[in-house]
């Protein structure tokens, strides 16, 4: 039903680093949850917070991942900042590679033109990179994180 995407199911937590020409580099804590409820898709939820003891909320997003044609994968991701992504890509059993088919923006959202997400999953770790073309800057890395699977 999920063509192996069930490997993503679980709660993952760790740290990441963000860079982009328009901001100062930063580090953050992160929790990602992929859950399955018997339908041919995974529910995806992500939250981040400031690195350190105070753990102030930063970014959050939610969406769905599902198998696509020819061992592909499709995702729909929404952010409270007024950005929504429709992504398609590949899944080889360990790596999800997604790129935008379209980006939806509310009138007050920052301009995002392209997004690329690369997730690598092992038995107990999940790493990812997020690349984007946004706010007049060329396509480049924005985020990278290393997460550990939490006990269920």
C-alpha cells in the first residue's frame, strides 16, 4: 500500500542548521512525526524550536506523503507562513527526493519559487536537506538536520 514508505513511520528528534544569504546562520531543535492510519498515505508533522534550554517555537509544517507512479512519491506540505508545496519525486527504499511541481503563496507570504527536499532514512536515523530558490536568491541549501528515531 505504501511501497516501503512505512520505513518513515515514527517520531524523530534531533538538531539542524539553517543558512541562507538573507539571514544569519542558526541551529535548531526539531521533531518530525510520520504516522499511518490505514490509508495509502502518511501524515507528516514537523516542529522546530530554538537550540538551547528555552526551546522557543520556530517553524512548523504539516502534510501528507503518498506513493506515486513508477516507485515515485508525492507530497503536499502546508506552512502557517502562507506557503504550500506540491512535490513529486523518487523513493528507492532509503532516500526520498522531492522537488516542487508548484508552490502556492498567500498574498503576505515570502516569495518561494522552488523547493527540493532530500530525506535519507536508516533504521534509527533520519537526515534531510532542504534546498530552495526564494526571495530573489538562487536555488541553494537552506536547512540540514540529523534526527534519531524515538522509542515508541
